[in-house]
C-alpha cells in the first residue's frame, strides 16, 4: 500500500499519524511549524484521506504499513507522533520495530482498550443525504440530530468532498465501522516487550483517555516515557491548544 503523505520542511524525518476519522489535513499548521526544523511527513492512514482502502484495519496492520513507509521514504528511521488511533499505531510500531523509531510522541491515548466508540459518528455519516444534499450545510444539519457538538461535526465534515448531487466521504466508513472493536482495543505483545527510546505521552487535562491508572502499564512498555498534561485541552489536544502542543513536542524532539 502507498500511503498518502503531506510533506513539509527539511531535516530529520518526523512522521505524524492522525486519529480515527482524521487525516493529514488536520495537521497543516502544526506540520508547517515543525517543518521549520524537521522534514514532516503527515500521513493519511489506511482507509482515511487519500490513502487506499483495505479490508484490514487493526494495529499490527497499520504498524506494518507505517514501517514500510519509514523504510522506503524516511531513510529507515524517524521520530513518530501519533494521536488517538494514530497514537496506538505509533506505539505498536515502536514495540514491534523499535529500530525504526527515533523518538515517540503519543497524544491522548494509552495502550489499553476503550469504550469511547466512534460508531455513532460513523452511523450518522453513513446516514447523511449525500445524493440529495444541495450544499454542505444540508449534510451538517442532517448529522446535528445525532451529533450535537458543532466542533465534532466540523471535524467530521473535513472528510466530505464533492458538490451538489455528488458528495462523498473520503474514509472507508464501512470498514472502519466493522473494525471498531479492533480500533478500540490494543494488541497484546509477548511478555517483556518494550521500547527503550525517548517517549512523550502528551494528553489533554480535560480528557479522560489517559488516566493515572494507565501509567504503570505505559512505563512497563515504554520505560523512558514522560508525561505532560495540556491545561484546557480535551482529546484533540493539537486542535485545542496548537501553540502549546507544538512548543512541547518541539522541545522534546530537540533534546
């Protein structure tokens, strides 16, 4: 599979992996800023954005595809930033192919299973009247009955392309919905598996995805991990507090 990538800057390679129903486009401003120092490679994950669709969507598969990308397009070693689903894929990559990962940044996710399902979002997107909508606002209004938060709808609407009578969603919603159990889970690794490189676990102080009870497991798998909470940020830390996010990540990578 050839993953779609948006590239910015020059220097040591830095691969960015978005979360579920996100895309490389979500990282434009941050990629540009980090691109002042690094060669930023913001990926579209499988079944997202402009990357190919596939019937498989679990973390071992995602890790293999990103590993192949790093081998073929990033000189065989890169620092990695992953948010949510992309953070789990980044952890799976670091644990399975540690020689490919220089430094690891995991954003608002832990190596555990979750019940924070996006299934209602996918259902609302699949039910939206794409064939009859005359404008994007019609689709937004149709989803508002299920998704009340306009910020979440705006995030999801970034996946919409086309025009009147020909709108389509870029993600493979059918496969993502069917794979939700795998996406919510985290794969098991053989006892003793760990990634010894520098790791930053960055989370929103208003989010409930990374909790104190997760820290022992994180430290067992990533013994050189450190933690940073971003005040005033929820799950989409990079969108809620982009300036602080970029500063903290940049300082960590520069060490």
